[in-house]
C-alpha cells in the first residue's frame, strides 16, 4: 500500500489517495485519529461506476463518518475506472439493458454473469485493503461495511470476521446463489430499500432480507426511486454504525 497524495479538507478530515498494487483507493480519517487514539473504520461500498464518478457521494459519506469519529475508505472495483474490464461484463450489461428497456424480466444467467465475477474478484481485494488499512497506527477497528453492490456486502459479511456490522443498499440484482450465503450472515444489519426502485426487483430484495441469518437486522423501506433516498435514511444508518463501532 502506497499513499500518492494527501490533503486536508475544510472540516479537518484528512484525505489520502493510495494504491494497493494496481488498485486505486482513497482513505479519509478524522482529525482526531492518531496512533494514541486509533479510530474505527467503515468500508464504503459503491456501484462499479468508477471512483472519480462516485467521488462526490463517497466524500460526503466519508465526512459524515468522520464527524462520528470513524475513518472511511473506498477502493476501485474490478472492471471500473482505468482497471481492465471483467470478461463477459459488457455483454451481460448489454443484455441487462436490453431486457429492462423491453420491460422483460432479467434472466438468472444475465444476473450471474454480471454480478458473480465482480463479487469473486472484489471481495479478496477488499480483504487485502483491510489488511493494509488496519496496519496503519491511526486505525484500530472495529470495522463496518456500508452500501455498494449488495452481493459484495453479503459475501464480505460471511467470509470477513473483522467486519462486525453492515449497512446494505438493496439496489442491485442478486444472483440466486447469494441467498444461500445470506443465510450464513450473522452480524447486525441495516438494510435500505427504495420501494419504487426502477432497477431493482423489490420482491427479491425482500426475500434476501428474509434469508439473512442475523438476529439483529433492520429493513428501512422508503418510497421513491433508486436515487431518491431521503436524507434521514443516511442519518439512521449513521446511528446504526455508532451503536456497533463505538
């Protein structure tokens, strides 16, 4: 892990860009973070649209995390930004768009081809990033995962014991195999669902929530489309992480 730039934002948050091998990433730490007072960490999941495109939303989430005393980090997902495209992803994406434009159901094969290779590659990269981030003296854990492609969050919640709580956004298609993995999830969950999400199968999202094996799991459903998440939903998610990371 190599830091390539550093700047202090106007609220005192320190923003550092880094590379982990060939993977770009960004780390935000509150001004209070130090070797003598290490802070918890939230991994900021996001859709595979590229860090640069997602930056305004990511830095806003990171500032809120810092205000609560948490560090936050994001990495470039496989196939995003300047990273090589995943095999079959472009064809799967085209098939997805064609089905949605025609008002047809999206087939399982298309969902699998679009999501499963991304999960298989992204999760080990997140774990490698977590190794590097937790080696920094100013970051001490515990660790939460927030947002992003929900299937990545599900897999991480199953295989990564250092993640103690997850806030998930039910806004992406879910392969059927992920439902079995969801039954193995036991950490506390806060799941956000937009009831009228034009790009999401509402019933599948409800079924996935039902499948989670966690004793503590909360579903917050709000009216509106994919980008219509109300501000208070983010505040509720912040309170969830405050309960479990402090």
